C-alpha cells in the first residue's frame, strides 16, 4: 500500500495539564472545529472521524466516537470510530484515517486524540495505566507503569552500568526545550543538578527512576486533518508521510529482552527502508519519552547508537536542540505532558509545525524531514512516521 496518497492539511492542539475542560466531550470540542478551520475545510467536507482515547477507567462514559456528534457541530451524521492502542492510541487513530484516505474510502478525515486524566484520583491512575501491561504477570508491580520502567532501568543498569546521570541529562534537555512550547504542561528549565539529585521534590519513584524521570499526568487533546492529494491541491499546506511503519513485540516482559526495544527497532528499520534514508538525513525526531529510560533505549532502537550506548547520544550533545539530531525539541512527553490518547496525535502535530516553519521558539532551522516515534505499553506496539513538507 502506498503511503503517499494521504497528507496532513491542518491541525489543532490544546494546552496540556490540569485543564478546566470537564470531560472528553469538552476536550474533543476544543480541537475538532479548530483543526478544520486551520485546514480551510468545513465539517461537511469530512467523510470520517477517528478518535483515540484510552479511557480504561478514567471515565464511565465510553463510546467516545459517539461524542463527536455532540462536541463538533456539523458532524452529527459523519462516520466515526474510536481506536485504542495503549499510549500509541493517537497514532492508531491517525494511521486508521490514513488507511481510509489512501484506500479511497474517504477524501477527508478528522483525527482527534484526547484524554482526561486529572479528574481521577492519583492513587487510582497507576492502576488504570497498568491496563497497558500484561496483568497476568505484571499486575502487582508497585508504582504502576513507573514500576514497569523502573524494572527496565534496573535491568539496563545491571547490563550496561548505572546511567542515572544521563537520564537526568535527558530530563534536563527536555525541560529546557519545553520552556518554548506554548502547549506544554511544565514550562520550566529544571537544570541538570535538580534532575540528578534525589530530594523531597525529586524522590525516587521506582527503581532508579526519580520523579523527574517520569512523564506527567495530564489532560489534553490534539487533532489532525488528513486529505487525499487532489483535495490538498486547493489547500494551504500539505505534510506527507514519506514512510510509516507499525510493528509489535510480545507483551509480557518475561518473554523478551526489555533492555532492547526490538519492536521499536523493527518499526524504525521499516520506516527508514521505506523512506530510503539514513537516520542522519532527519532534521529532528519526536520520540516517546514516557520515562527518560524509554528515550535512552529509543536512541539505540532508532540506530543513533549501538545497544548499551544510548547514554552517549545525550552526553555528547547529539540530541540537544543544537545537536546533530535534535530529539524532542517540543520538550517531549516529559515536559509537555502525556494525556494518553492525545500523545500520538500531538507528536505528529508538533512535527508538522516544524516542517511548515510554524513552530515558533521550538523551531529547528530549515527542518525539512522529521521522524516521529510513538509506542504503546513497554514498547509493545510501535509506530514510526517519516514526515516531509510537500506544500
């Protein structure tokens, strides 16, 4: 199947954080109409809506696809469907829309990712998120998903040495970048020393992971409008998928080497092959730093370093905003926040903004080719996109 037929023509992004929006319906309403207006289209032009929401206990209201009919005027009778694929839920919604447009079943599709997390007591959030783990074996892991990645960090350190300093460097890098992201939940440059020091403000959460190694509990929404090439000809912008790849890995941690994200590596390899590029042809990457440990292993999975040497990429400055391959110039999930269903859509929105030269103070100069990596669970489902501006 060609990935060249569907392009991004518009987008919208809410702030991330503890928002006044009461529920998912309100979050959908924040971005749906705004994205269509940005694309220069009306609700009557939309043939399909795909919406990504994890939910899994965050709300008693399910059937989120049905909420589109009340949240966005004009879409009452438009076909709508919900996707869920753990923390890659937003990318699943996007890829579903791209498939429909590429197959000719839709001319224009609206993609919305959203999550309302902060209304759930913090004590319960961890258990909700464990729905993205293999509960038969991992249900009792303390500290929820932080505990899962705490175990991954422990095993990585046992194998390759203690890399706590480099994890703090990743956190500090992303917080420094997030200062310039108007949508970010935490726009504060924490500095390396604060991220590297265990304190009352920065306690250990799980294994070697400190609070600054963990992404935030967030509310938020993001939206994309995708259209076929013919439709895009009459619109102001078009961001194409030079490649897109989706690979999975076996779910239980006990059945794989969790220090090597094999599914992530496979998705990256597929995408680079489709695009006909080397990693260093990219001008930037937005990657899934739900925990700093994830970003470090993802350096290795994308081919930036050898296995066990991901720490080198942040220590030598490669992944800084002014480095050879800027990673997470948006501040990543670490600074921006991680409303589960919105994350994959958000990553593609922020990358599209870079390629259009519309990223403001986040902008990487002359960005023309960019990578997006979004994963669900502990690198169980893995989506990799290579984006380029074509209009």
